[in-house]
C-alpha cells in the first residue's frame, strides 16, 4: 500500500519540484518576480478549488490505509453493494459485486457511509422464525425441533444453537431457530443457509408438515324464508 501511494504521488512531487526550480531560476537571472508571484497566487486559488475534491479523496485514502475498515480481498457491504474489494485507489476503490460487475466507489462515500465487513467476522449468528398450520398434531410439533436440529447439524459450516416452539400466532404455530455459521466467507455462509432452508422444506414435505401463511376463513350462514 505504501509503495502504491508513493507511486501515485510521484507526478505531483515532480511537478512541484520543477515549479520551485523554475521560480528560483527566473529570480536568479533578474526577472521581476512581483507579477509572477501575483499570477501564482491567483493560480493557486484556482488550483486549490480544482483540487479540493481530489485532495479530500486522497485524505480519505490515507484514512482507509490507517484505519483499515476494509482491505483488498475482503467481502463487504457498502452503500447497498455486496462484493469483494479488488483495489483500494487514491481517489476510489473497486468492488467486484456478487453479480460479477465492477463497482467503482469514491473513498469518501465509503468512509462516510455504513460498511459491513464480513471478512472480519469470526462467525455469523442467524435467527429464523417459521410457522406451521394450526392443524399440525402435538406429536409433530414436539418432533419439529429435533428434525431441524438434525438438518443444521448435518450442514457444512453450520452449528446448531436452539429451536423452540415459541407461541401461538394469529395464523400459525411459531418456532424460532438459532444457529451459527462459523465462517467469515460470505458465499459459504449463504450456501449453508440455503442448504438448511431447503433441508427444512424437504423434511417438512416428507412428514406432511405444512408451513402457515396468513389466511382468513369466512363462514357464511344462510337463513331460510320465514
């Protein structure tokens, strides 16, 4: 990173050196410097305004290098973008999104926004709520936590914590599942979550357990003629 920063600053250093050298040369050969200094002052104001944004981005770059909210090769979520950091530049950073395209974001938008760094997580804690229909028998209700525990325990990169029947909802009998994914690899975490979800669906289908969804039953009673 230090080598990259030094190489990025090389043109600026060369330009500054040539400018100072030229000023001293003109002064030594007797050129009146008053007008030149006035011109340089005016030019300096214009240059300062033009360089305001690049300078700000450069200091944000320094912040990223020192603070390390993320580094090259880490998987992050920033400004709604999920992806892997491919390059941290002086003015902007490049992120390879999960869809494959390159997203270029200014360093200031990254440092001033909310960043989720999945690479720096030891493990992810996932909490899922699911409901089954009221027609589910007490015997099956008692069996559901055991079914789900077996599915999670047999899934790679997943560690079961608990699963309980938590209450009676308006439309369902509710369970809460908690498990851990002991990996900082986002893609592996999503694969484990998908495997668990599909496993629950398949096992519920084989045991004739039905997921609940909001429904209403309308009972209409008719009266005969009096």
